[in-house]
């Protein structure tokens, strides 16, 4: 036991001697005497020119080092400068084998980082290039470092929990300047300050940070401040942030020169060993937009499990854009985009982000639904149902020029010029095919009422799926003007020449209110029934039109042609044939018909109809013609076949000469400019009709003469028979 005691006394004595030796050395040795040697050593080992202008000091209790006014130049330019650095260790904590930093102060740090026109950073030139003979030595050194860092498998890498204590950390007035001459970008971090005290693992400690950042491209400034209480355990695998409050005041070009404030508040913690993380009452806000979330995460791998909620409080998008210095969204209704909100619960099985109880408010429209996102394959499943949405309120307003263009001939010329300009603009692809091939979607969407292009559609349903570049709209249906419509679309984007298939079925949709609301055209009424089957290919509008191939069959029951009186057109022709003039002046402005039907054959930009048939009063409408979709022109010839009495006007009486002849009507012109003035009586084709009438008259006259000759011959034969028979009969009675 005495030996042990003597050994302890010896150890303590050695420590005391070491302490005395250090104290004597600090008292006797002046480190400023060694400035030249220190500067030369740095210059020898690096390309830096070290200048120690201020004093170097050290202290014994606490054990510390102080540097003042240090500067390092690189290639004649200041690279790093430091006004003061103080590092102090609690001496007695070293004796107790539990080192504790008493104070760390860094003041006036300045660093200048620069990238030249070739993209090379000046920091890469700090160390001199190795001589050719030193290459092998460097490789051996690197290999030795790798072997030293590598540890045998199965050997424990952990150790005792880290005992880390810092009484005070202070960084003040630090700044970093970054300049990139190859791009013209410049970034400055200045007024960077950090204050933390009583930093001890296993306990909370306060942290305050403030800074200012400025960029040149774009011109942008941020003044930030962050305060929070931090905590970390001794194993450094459990971290917590509480009482977070971060404020960022921003201004510059991205905000149109306006000042914008963003804030973050809340608490968070993460456990690396258990792979869990939590956000509690975490709020992020910018201008008038505020989002709050509570979120729990379990598992940091490929299949994390999430639970919590997100709530975006109601805000005005118009006010938000204004406060962010952004241009307003032009809308037809100035009162929209004034009340937006979003909320949802987050959950789902591991590897999926599930949204439930989702509510999205857009002004007076509310959507509800649910969805999920698969982290492994980016699959998106969504079901969103809404009440009423007037999409026209969100469209850009019509300009005065557009209105005038639709009301005047000069406007038509402007529209034509605009069309030519648009046609001369290089055409771009419609769809990003590479992106479409990555989509994995299953989306259902519904609206109780949708107003779009001034059309009112009820019970809208849409169902879309996408996988490996094959996109299907399996259903797009709704109620439309006392009828129904349904459509389906298939887009095969698996090749660079995507293929389209479009089908539609329309039942009893009333055309008069539809065309009136859609295009302010009230020329046709009746219940429309359509069947559409069209295929095409391509990824540009012009190509899609050129490759279009298909058929549209239509039937319009119990309808009217409005703003055109086909009876009047027919009577004009009949009156000419009768060589008389019409006395009726009040013809009306409509033409009723029953069951107008036909087929439109689509071949590229050309739509052809050869079988138009409609039953009118005393007439049968027949038609044939083409529509050029590219030029928006119509070239159509219709005929009114006279099959019975069509009007009370005497000049329009149907004689045997005009019965079953065709009164021609032509419809020609640009249907995008003057649809009401397209159709008129076809005088040139009426010449053929007159020939038919004359031929009918000649035939009738010839038949009349034949009948008269036959009657005359029959009369003579009868008289002769009577005479001969009479004489014979008289002889019988003598």
C-alpha cells in the first residue's frame, strides 16, 4: 500500500511540476518574439503570405491563446483577415480529465473567395503544386491515412459518451465575400454574429444568430435573425430545438424592390438511433401566407411512416402577390383569388404519404377528398370532389381590341393578321413526353357544377390513369343543356410519335342554348346526338390535324334553322319557274325541320359530308360539302327537294313541273368570321333546276298531246263501232 501511495504522490508531483513548468514558460517566454519564424513557416508550406500585425498573448488560468490583427494574403490580395481570436480552456478541467472550453471569441473574420474566368477558385491555390518526385509520396500518405481510418469488421467503434462543455462562444462581425468572374455573380455574407453559452451535452442551451446576405444577380438582400434553445445528448444521436423563432427580412429584384418578411417558429427533435423526428406547432409564414404543421416521422430509410396535419390559413392570393412585389394574375372577375385555404391530415402506411380529410377552398368553391403519394415509384392516387366552380371568372379578361375585332371588319383583318403572325411563330411541342412516361397516376375528379367558356355543365366526372407513358381518360362525362355527354381519350406516349384515340357520345344536348352560351351563335336549335371516333398522332397541333382520321355521326331531332328561311329560298326558285312574283313579305326568320342526320368523315384538315338529310315542310334538305379546319372555311352545297306544298303564296304553288326538283342553296365562306352570312340561294346552280323544270313541262306537254290524240282516236273508234253495231242491231229487230 505504501508503494501505491508513493506512486500517487509521484504522479501528483509530476503534474504539479508540469503545471509549474507551463506557468514559468508562459511567464518567461514571449510568443511575439517568434512571429518571424511563424510567418516564414506558413510561407514555406503554403502560398499564403502571413502577416501577424497584432500581439500574440497567452494565459495560464484559464489556459488560453489570443491572436490579434492577423492577415493572410494570396497572390498579393487579402485572402483571410482576423481582428481577434481568443480560445481559453478551463485549466482545472484538464487536470480532472474533463476538458471544458471557457471562452471562444472570434471577431472581425474576413474571407475573400474568388472564382476566375476559367472557373478556378482561389482557395484551390493555397497549397503549392507538388513536385514530380513527390507524387508517389503523396499516394503513400493518402493510402496510409485510409488504412488508419479503416477499422476491422466487428470491432466496436463506439466509446464513452462525449463529455463536451463550453461556457461561452461568441462570433462577431464575420464576413465572407464570394465573387465569380465567370458568371458575374457576387455574394456577400456580413454582420454574421453567433452567441451561445453554457453549452453542455444533455442540457438545453441558448443560441442566437444574426447575419446579412447580399447577392448581385439578382440583386437581393436578406437580414436574418435566429434564436432557439438547442439540446443534444452525450451520444450525439438525439437532438432537439425548442422555442425557435427565425425572422428573415428580404428585399430586392425578386420582390420588385419591396420588403418581405418571412418567419419560422416551433419546435423539433430527431433521434438518429430510433430514426424518429417530430415537428411540433411548426409555423412558416411569408407576407400574409401562414402554414402550420404537426408531423411525426418514423424511419429515415426508403419507407418512412408519417402522421400529422398541415393547415394553410385562409389568405388572399392577390394580396400575397402584391406584398411579394409580383404582378397580379389577370382575371375576368376582379373579386376572385381573394380567399384560398388548405388543410389535410397526413398518414398512410410506411413508404406512402397519405392525405385524408383534405379540404381546398378557392373563393366560393370547396373541394374535399383524399390521396396518397408512393415514395418508391412516385405513384399518385387522388380523389377530389368539388361543389361549384366558375372557371371563366379566372380567365384573363378580354381586351378592348379583342372586343372591337369581333364587331368590325377591321377587327377581322386584325384577327387575320394576328393569325398569320401566330402561324409564322415556330411551333413547339404540346406535351413533355419524357415526363409523361414517368407518370404513375390514378386520379378521380368531380364537380357538381362547372362553368367554362360560358357553358354550364353539371355532374362532371373525370377519371384519369397513367402508367409507363400510357395515359387514359377513362371517363369524362356530365349533364349539358338537358342532355348528357361522355368522352374517353387514350394517349400512347411510349414513342416519340404519340398516338391519340378519342371517342365521345352526346345525347339530346340542346344546341340553341349551348351555341348561344358558347359562341353567341343562335342559328340552330334541336336536340343533338353525336358519336365521335377519331384517331391521330403527333405532338404538335398542325401534325395532329394532318394525321386526324375518323368519323362523326350526328342526328338533330325537332330543330330549327334560325336567322335563315329556307322556305323563302325555295319559293324564290319556284316563283321564277312559275314566271310569277312572290307577294308574301313576312317570311319569318326560322325553318323548322325533323330529324336532320348525317356523317362527317375526317381526313386530316378536311371534314367531308356527303349524306346530309333533313325533313322540312314540303321539302327534303339534302347536302354535300367540305370544311377546311386549317383555313376555317366552309364549301357546302345543299338542295331543297320539293316533295309537297310548302307555302300559301300563289307564286310558290307546287305544280307538276316543279315537284321533285331541287332548289339549290350554297354555304361558303369563313365560318370564324361571319357564320350567319354563309348560306344563300345558289343562282348559278338554279339554271340546272330550270332545265329540269322545262324538261318536266315538255314531258308533261308531250304526254298531254299524246293523251289528247289518244282520246280523239278512241272517240272516233267508239263512234264507228256504235255506227256499225247500231245498223246490225236495227236489222235484228226488223
